[in-house]
C-alpha cells in the first residue's frame, strides 16, 4: 500500500467517528486550480444544515497515483463518494452577502 493511501486511511479513521444520527460521505475534488486531488470527509448531524468537512489528503494531479489511492480507499470503506471538478463549478444562484450560519 502506498504511503499516501496509509495517510488517507489513518485520517479517515481519525475523523469517521460513527456517531449516532450523523450522516457521513466522502468528497473528492479534482482541483485544476492547484493541480491536485483533495479528499474530504463530510459529516452532518440529523436535522442540521451545517456540514462539518474534514480535510483528509491532498495529492498531486497524477492519474495513476489517484487511481491507486482511490482503490485503496474503496477497499477500506463503502461510504458514498461524491466527485467535484473545478472546471465545472456551480454558482449558488444568488450572490451570498451575509452567511449567518457560518459566521460571516
């Protein structure tokens, strides 16, 4: 197993607490702006809008490395994985001026 995979799995196990009435899923961002792939674990408590996001790993934009790390992650967990690509960003509809939920 690659060192990157070991680090990703260690970080995943650290933040995936299996709390009662929490929903977890993985988010992978293909970040073309910084030329990397970033892995996140997102957690949301039942009946809450706030999503807690934990940064698990950032690796260089090399497809072979990404495929191996992803395969190791899928072997470790069966959580749902959401993919995002910075070439296809989605505007929220209206410009956010004040976000009281996140404190700014």
